[in-house]
């Protein structure tokens, strides 16, 4: 199969867009949303960076969101989530939606959703760190994860129950996921709307400077991609997978990733945003005709 789960979309001509880039401060200078901002400017659009840490917002004053055609959010801080909810209450189109970000922000909720939806995922436990010794021996080794961690931060591998008993965990609860044997690489599925790409990249547990390697999408990848998008309601997202003997297993799902290894990712993002803007304009025109 090619690198798309659906057919290619042709670029659509739209008017100049006022695009809000709602971004958590720590992501300001990362490849995304920086790449998206530059691509928007090249296309003649006007991006407006919105960093929640730079302004004191009066809750009855909506001036900061006036004239925005749509907003793209990157981050999951309280500031980003708060402004995202505010934008949606005022009817501003947002990508991703607040509900979608919240669905993957909490790793317990995300892992529970994957398991109950019967999406292939490793056996996962939730509880207090001191109770790790209760995990069945057959499920070790375990990867310990913070409930609200991201970007591979805070991961800790324990080989057995004895090692788990010696862990000093900084939080009252954790997520413990069975560690699947692998070659040190993850399979990452990236989504922009209904388009998908796959890359092979070093696992956070096996750091490497080796660049991501594009993969050809398989039917299995496309099935996982579609199911995860529907489950979490995300438009811009990534799915971390491990390739095992029995197929792919989903480790976790993230909103608006960096798209590392995806050629021309920023241009693809702008293509998709232009398509959404054009579709919204058509819907408004139809609604106006109906009401006349």
C-alpha cells in the first residue's frame, strides 16, 4: 500500500486565513508548531501565536480571539486546555478539540479506552507504586509511566518484582505496562485528518541519533490508525506502536506530534487546514441560502 490510508486530496484555493497557534510555552521553538507557522506564512496566511503564559486574561473579555478563522493547539498544559475550552465555547473551530486532547492527556483513561475498544495493546496495570509486587510474574518486565507524562519523559523499566519493590516513584499512582520484546525501534503512525504516514524510529528506551525511516503503510496499520482516530476524536495525532510476533501493539496515542520523518509535514498540515476552512465556508454558504 502507499503512504495514505485514503486517497490524496488536491490543494484547495481559500482566502487568507487568520490561524491561531495555541501553544504550550515549552513547544514554542520545536519543529512543530514552528514548521506549521512558516508554512502558513509561505502560503499567504496570517498565523497568530497564542502562548497562555504571556498574558493575563480577563474572563469576560474575548478580544484576544476575535477574527480568528480557526485555531491549532499544541500542548496539554492547564493554560492551553483552558483557552482551548474558551475558544470552543465562543464557536471558534479548533484542532484538536478539547475533548480529544483530554482523552489522551490522562494515560490511565487512554489505556483503559484502548483496552475496552479491543485495540491491540500490552497488558497494563494502574495503582500505587508499592503494589507493583502484586503484578503476575509473567507480565514482567514492566515499563512504569507517569499518569500525565509525555515525550517519553519519566519512563522506567523494571525487570522483576524485586526490582519493582525498590522503585522510588515521585507520585502516588503510576501506570505499569508489560514490556514487549523488540528491536529497539517503535513504529509511529502519524495522522493529519484521514491521511496517515508510518515511520520506524528509535524507542525512547533506546536513545539513538538515527533518523526516522519512512515505512509503507499496511492494512494493519491503517486499521489501527482509523480505530484510534475514531476512538479519541483526534484530527492531528500520533500512535506509538511496537511490532511483535503477533502484529502491532499500540503503546499510546498523542495529540499533535512533531511528525518527524514525514516529508513536507508542515505543508500537509496547511493543506488540511485549508480544506477544513473551505468546507466550513461551503457549509456557511449553504446555511445562508437555506435561511433566505
